[in-house]
C-alpha cells in the first residue's frame, strides 16, 4: 500500500497548527501531517537521507529559531530538496516579504486571516489544491 | 606805521572789510581792536610781546641784534636804538654769548645727526624755547632768565625776571616727580584730569585750574576742576566752540604752553616790526612773551580773570582739550622753570591720556564682556536667543543703554525703553537696507542722532536718539539693537551760547567776546550720549559670540534631526513588528471564541452574547492592527513621483469607495477639470480614497454632496492676501507654505468638526464619535492622509464648522525639493 502523502507544517503557534490539522481532516485526499515548530527542525527532517520527501511544506514565516525566510532559501538552494513545493502561510502582507519569498522560490504565498472560518477555508483550499490538483514532481519517492 | 584811526573805522564799517593793517605788518597793539572776526586774527604774528619781558631777534650767523622789543630800556636797561645792529655780547657779556653760541651749534649738529645719535644731551631749540643763561639787568640788578629758540632761520631770545634769588636753581623735575607718579596711576580720564588740575594748581598757586575738554562738535566742557574754595565751581559747564577760536586752537596744536602774566599788563611792539633782512613778521607761536589777542584779554576781563596759563592736552596728534589756569588776584608770574615744569606736566598728561582712557575702557570692556559671556552661556543653555532677555543678566546689562530689542524668529523681543513694535518694524526695515549693515565683517550701524539719519525717528527720540545696531546674519533679518535716550538732560552753558556775538562792543562795529557768563541751561534735543569705540567693539564681539552660538546650535539641531529620523524609523519598525506579532494570539483568541460558540448548546443567551462580543472585538482589533501596519508602511515606502492627472486619480478613488455610498443619494461634483500635479500616483489615490470615504461616512444629510476641486497658485496667493487682513487669518489654518502652490480640496456637507477638535482628527486612532457610529472605522484614515501628504513635503488642513460640513485642503509641492528623506526599511 502506498504510504499516505506527507505534509510538513512549520508552525510555532499551536492554534494555527490545529487549524491546519482540521483542514487536513476536511481534505478529500488523506494525508499525514507532520508538524515542526521551527525552520531548523524542518531542515533536520528533510535532510534525513532515508526519509521520503514530503508532498508539501507549509511554512509560517515568523517562527522562532531559524525563521521561514531562511529555511525557504536553504531548501530551495539544496539540489535534492529544491523540487519540494513550499507554500508560505503568513500574517504579513508586506510587499517585501512577498518579494523575498517568491525570489527565494516559494511555490505560493497565502495570508492567514484572523477570522477563523476564513482561515480554515483558506487552508482547506490550499491543501486541496496541492494534494488533489497538482501533478507532483516525478522524483518524489524515487530516491529512496 | 601811522594809520589814522578814522581810516580804521571806515574800513571796518565797509561791507567787505579789508584788514585794517592791509599791506603792512600786523601789530596787536596797533590793530588788535580792529579785528572783526576771531578766525582772521593773525595770532601767531602779533608783532608785540607782553610788556613784563623783553625779546631780541638775533641773526644766526653773528648773533647781532636784528629786532628788539620797544621796552628794552625798562627791562634790560638799554634802549632799542643802542641795541639794534649790535652783537649780543655787548649786552650780556662774552660768557653768556658764548654759551648761547655753543647751544646753537649743538642744536644744529643734532639736527644733522638726528636719527643716528640717540640720547643727545643738549635740547633741540628749534621752535622749543630752552633756558640758556641768567642775565642781571645792570640798571635794576634784577636777575633775568634768558630762553632761546630758533624759528624760520632767526634766533629768538626772551628775557623775564627769574622770580627767585640769585644762586637759587629750581629743579623742575623734582617739582613734578610726585605728580608724574600720580598721573601714571590714574585709571580713568576724570581721575587723570583731577590729578592734573590739582598738581598744576599746587605747582603754580593759580586760583583755578580746569581741564577743558573739546567735544566732537567743537564746543567745550569743564571736565575737571581745582579751585580756590571761595570761587564758584564751573565743573560741568559747557562753552560754545567760538569761545576758543580756530587760530587759538591751531597755536595749541603747536605749542604746549601759553602764559599770560597780566591781562592788563600792556604790550611792547617789536622794533622794527618786521625783520630788517627778510621783511617778514616774526613767528611768535612758541614765544612765552607772545602778546595775547585783544579778543582774548577782553574775554578774560569779562570773566574777571587777571592772569592765565593754558596748557594743551593732545591725543594722537589731535587737540583733546586744555588745562586752563585762571588767576583773579592781579598779575601772576610764571618764570621759565615753573613753565617748564607745567609744560612737562602737560606732556605727561597727554602721554598718560591714552593709558588712562585705555584703563577706563578696559574696565568697562571687562564688565560688558563678563555680562555678554553670561548671556551667551544662558542662551546656549536655554537653547534660544530669547533667553537673552530673560535675565538676569539681560542684553540691557552689558552696554550702558536705556533699552534693547532683538529681532529673531519673525518677532521683536524687547527690554527696557524701546520704540513700539510697529516703529521697530519700520526701523528694522530701514536698517536692513543700510549699506553699513551689509558689510560682511562689520554689519554695524551706530549714531547718537538717529533722527538726523532717519527722520521718522523723531517720534521716539526720547527713548532712542542713540542707536547701536548689529546684524546677526545677512540673509535673514536678525538684528540686535541698543537704544540710548535723548540727553534732554540739560547742558549747562557758561553764558547763553546764542546771545553772542552780534553785540556792538566799546570799540565800534566789531564782534566782542561774550560778556555774560551767567549759567544758561539748554535742552539738547534728538541727541544721545555718543557711543564709545569700546562699545562698538563690544557689540561686534557680542555678534561673534552669537554667531558661534548659532553655528553650534545648528550642529546640535542637525544631530537632533538625525536622532529624530532614526527614532521615527524605529517607531515604524516597531509598529510593524508589533502588529504582526499581535495578530497571532489574536487569531488564536478568535478561534477559541468561535469554537466555543459552535459547541454552546448548554450556554445561556447572555453568555452567547458575550462570546459574540469577544469574536467581534477580535475582528475589530484585527482592523486596528491592519491600519497600524498600513500607517507604518506609508512612512517607509519610496515615493515614485510622476505627472498625475488628478481627474483620473479621483475616478479611481471613487470606484474604490463606491461600496460605501450604499443606497443614500450622493452627489459628487467636480466644478472644473482637475489639474495635473507631480505626485506618487498610488499615494495620491490613497489620499483621495481616505478623504472621500471620510466625507461619505460622516454625513447625516438626506443627500450627501461632495465637491472635489482645486485652487491655482495665483488664486491661493489672492486668498492669502485676503486672509492676512482679516481676523480669520489666525483661526483658519492656511499654512504660509501653501502660497504659490496648487491646492486640492474635498468639500462635504457632512457633520463638520468643532474648532476645538480640528487638531484631533489627524491623530492616530483618535475618533470623535462612538466606535460604531457612522459605520465604525479605526480612525486611522486621516492620520494616514496626513502622513502621505507630509511624506511628499506638503501639508493638509481643514476648514470646518459643526453642521456646516468640512473642507479638507492639501497641497503637494510643485518641486521635488522638500521631500523628507526616505526612511530605511526594517523588515520584521
């Protein structure tokens, strides 16, 4: 049996992580959510050689430790990891942040609304898109 | 020689009189009373001597006698006829003649060697009478001092009674040694004068000795005085310039001393009156025996003076004043050695004059400096020129003045007695245009008669007849003025200076010296005490201190501005980070409230409402944070200036606020096509969206009317000119910077703003109404408008009244220059 596609969530807010967890549950495609609290932890996870690459990285920009911007830059500059889709989820609508993330190779950038229902809907839509609609890079799982 | 007295009279009465002695040699004895004008009297060649002594004119080559005073028989015991043409040694003996010969030779050698040989022993006798020998008159046995000097190639020998015993020799230096020491210690001019008077009087025994000081206009004042106790004081009395005519002053520029032994002593004419070889009259400027002018003796007689001694006080080759000695009790003998002592004293007074004045001024300067230093420290400490008048001390305390005014930051700051502000304005404008005030190194103007230079000054002559002004900078009108009051104070004249000299005297139709010496008190109008050089210098030093202070403050301000810009940056960065970080917990709170409400089956109605409130508040806080974020970004983004069609920008803004218009009838009016301006298009649109949504929101009328218009620069200027003349000018905040700019406006018929709240509306999150009134809102819109406008170097302001709607005006500078520097972007 094919393992469930894995989503790595980089998020230090438990509430926001919970919202993403709920979004995963509402998704039509089943997936495993693996949450880490910082960019450093995310990189450690990704760099475990025997581990399969995730289907998606959901990255909050403002985490403690190494923040999302730096983590994004390191992932996208690593030849092995560069193909993993990274979707930024942030409170910041600052054009500078947008500029930075897209330049660094972010695959998408989404805002986190304060209103819970909107937030949840946004997350469901993002996950649905990346899990159901996107044709993934063929290299996934080949390297193990 | 024998001119009839009738011809004198007819000459004197003619319209353009020739001198009575026209064509012949002058003799005071013969023609003195024919003088019609003091300034034409040949006082240096009077042709006569005072009759108590005798004078011989010798030929330098062989010491034969060329001229002799007609009284030689009485004084010397030999009649003129027996002397003329004879060698001197026949009269005084070979010893004395040889002594004279030796002196003459030394003097000539000295003149030749001058500049090579220093410290010569023998006196230079050219124009400088010096003692040569004592001669005993054979017929009386009286000892006579002979003094000699040379002038214009002849040798002049004067004989006078020694006034002492045979072998007694007074050492005039010993006489005045004490005086010299005292004079050297004088610390003020008046102290110097007092010492001079006292010492001359002690030395001579004259009844009254005065220091008479000349003022700039030539009139004189009794500056110091030492007198016999029973005499009235003349101290502080002023005398008109004519009392000492120009020829007399000229004599005192050449000689130190002028003795007159006896006003009624009679005159002895020279025989012959002119030199037999050259035909020239004898120049008697330096003769101790020189005959006084008739005018002078008459003047003295009018004052009941019987004998006089006059010494000159010179300063820098100018005649500063006189030491005048008067005697009232008959003839007064002033033998050679006494005169020499007095002369030396006069020279020392002249030498010490500069030192005493310097000491006096140094003390004054020190006082001024100390005050000015305190002032500058004060101004530096309190950070403003206005501190100069807060005191103590103030600008008033340094210089000796009655009032002071400082023009700084577009207004006058005054202390003491000054003209009114309106008068100061006009005076300031006049001063600024004066060429003196344009000088780079010395922008200074000083006068003790302001109304002569500046006729409107008559209106405030009482407080400001004297003006000393300096400019602190040439570009801006920055003035410091010191005023001196009119010296209406009284000048006490010795006699009425105006009642002379048209009086016909006892000698017919000619001028006579003043006869009245009654105290005459006169008010001097439009004049102040003159400014001293030391005061002008102090003003310039003050200016320099102030300039240094201003430069230092400019540096300080530049530093403060940099600090301010930095802290603004940091504030923006802080606002940005803070609002981000605040959003995360806010999202959590909202979520829990939401989830609680969803599972609230068992909760009561009240708790459900509370949960709804919690949710609503989190959302409201979210909008506030968004505004704060936005506001902080306004200050940080670069402006992209381009030519903007305001009409298009307004169209876009109206589209963006369309949702706000709702169902209510709304009329947007654009009275005339909007102009093009240079601005950042996105920011300009944001200004309009904020102003328009504000206008739409705060309106209770049945129909919302909004006018979007503009004023061209010339219309703004016209409006400025109008408001400047109305009482509204100050309450209506049209900024002066708006002049000559294109001003844009948005006018509504909304609720309006109370005048006292006008300043509030631009404050962050400052709402004038209830949170949910007028459709809610964060209260950041107008704050953002102001920041956007000011970021572009412009200004925004309001005209409004409650119930009458509001009009928001703003301008963005036509030129790019006043932009505030873009602030560094700190990404959170």
